[in-house]
C-alpha cells in the first residue's frame, strides 16, 4: 500500500481516503489484521480469517458480497452492534433493494472504488443513508478475494465516532 493518501468526498458529510489513518484503535487493529492476512498479496481471502481472528471485532463487522454479473452488492452479515446502531438488520438483502437512487449511489461509491483499485479505505462521516444522520462513525472497508484477483467480498468494520468532525 502506498503512503500517498487519496481522498474523495461521497457527499457533503462523508469522506473516504486510502491513507488508513484511523483514529479508532479497533480499526487500526482491524486494518493491521487485514494486512497480515494479505501476507504480501494484493488482498486476503475470507478463508484466511479464523473465528478467533475476528472475535475482537465481531459485533462491528459487516460482510458484503460482490456479485460481478450483473454487479450487485449483498449484505451477507451485519454485526449486532451495527444492527443496534441503525435499528435494522439487512443481512441477506441486496443494497439496491434497500437503497434507491442517490442513497444507493452514495453507499456503493466506496465499494466501487475498492472493487476497481483493490485497496482498503477509511471512511468517515455520518450514516444518513440509514436515516441516522446524527450518528458519526469511522469505518474500514477492505477487499477480500477468493482467487487473489477479483474482489468478491468487502470486509467492513464500524466504530462509532463521537469526537471528530466527519465520520462515515
């Protein structure tokens, strides 16, 4: 991974960057774990992570399947802390069935970036797409690949962020 940060604004109150300068210590630990599991490869596979590896993040993890043709994203799993935060469990649902129009585009913009560039990103801002614009979070979104080439899953870890300006 490069030391050069690349920032892009999803909407006025959400920013994504590739610098991975996490404020939350659990997100720093999660990206370190992702990097260790990549072990010199572009990205790890889901199968590289044991239950024990993921235990410290368990309630704060979401796994998003990436289906290539046609391109669709599906929430495979949403951790209990995330469900409590947004007051709904969308596990098993496709994002294009949950969100429409601009909300959908804003939610998947970072996923599209990850799929194309095969790099993890840090997101900061609110979760207005889930009708919780008053809640600030910081997130890790990182690619996973079962064949080492194609992003087929996104590993998300969410931390509530009450102290900084923008958070995703």
